[in-house]
C-alpha cells in the first residue's frame, strides 16, 4: 500500500511539474533571495554541489557561478530539459543534470561538499528521509541547506488546503516548529536559520498553476477573501488593483560532523 501511494504521488509531481516547467520560470518571486542562499551556504570555488529537486535550474545555475561543479537532480524530465536550456543560455559549463528521486538519492555516501534544496519539502511525503539522504551524500564537514515554506502553526491547515487545490502534488508545508525540530534531530551541527518572503501576484500564480478545472475560481475566491484577514498566513493584500500575497520561507543550514 505504501509503495503504491509513493508511486501515485511521484506521478502527480511529474504530471504537475511537466506542465509547470516553463511557467515556473515566469513567476518573478522564484528568483528572490538567490544571493541569500549563496551567502548562507558559504559556497566556494572548491565545492562540489548537489541541488536536490532542482526544477528548471534557477538555484543550480546561480551556485555554478561560485562552485567548482554543480549537479542538479529532479524527478521531472521536463524540468531537467528547462535546466539544460538555462545552462546553455547562461553559457555555464560546470553543471550536470540527472533525472532521479530525492528519496533515495542515487549517489554514493560522501559524494558532495554542499547539498541544497529549495521549495521541495512541501512536495515530499517524508521530508525527514529526504534530509537524511542529503546528509548521507554529504562529506564530513560539508554543508546541508534547505529553503522552503514555513508556516505559523495556526495558519498551517488553511494554507495546506489552498495549496492542495492549486497544486495537487502538494503534501504539507512544515510549520516553523516542525522545520526547527527537523534540523534539531538531524545530527547536523552549527545550524543557522534565516527567512524571507516571496511576493506573488495572484493572477500570475494562477496562470503558472494547473489545478483541476474550475478550481482556479476557488483559489481566487480563497485568497481574495483573505485580504485583511490573514487566515492563510500569507498577508494577502491589494496593491495597485491586484491581489498580492507573501509566502514565508525559512532557510536552514547545518554542517555534517
């Protein structure tokens, strides 16, 4: 039963992100805070980096400007195709791309000096296992970094409800406490945390999403009704005649003993 659920969920991810491969890159908020990730990671010219669930290569290509080499892995072939195109457009040579899962990662122990993932954990059935896999393939002394949605506990259920309608491959956005506990139990040392918000214009996000027929209207109604209420935890508001909201992102980084 568990295996069937995992395969069904993987199929949902591939279906969703095959459609989102191009639109994902057209949401301006997905380019936010790349420099923050670079600075927090401490990436340097000797690092061999793994970007887990790399999507269209936004993070991997940015890190390739500072690292010796970056490998991006993603379960969705269409995303890897977009990543290769981005690499070619930016004329970067120190990247390679693999199609594969986050759990398990298809790499030997101690393969990389820096492991990163952004915006992936809320799509995973078992984020704890994903973090364990990232630590496994990290070298001793290497850094492991996760950036993802982190919701206040009181807003978590409402946000998950919205995201499951917008993207059926969503599982659960960790609460701030769950994210903190994940790293505290990980065995990583020298853990540090930062945070930022991703501003998203509602109609742009809807155009980049592929919910079930008619659910775009539901998404629009849920977010619009939350203006000035903030039950969803995203500070929905009206700016220049448009509905805008801000998704809270936590960034954790720790070092393998």
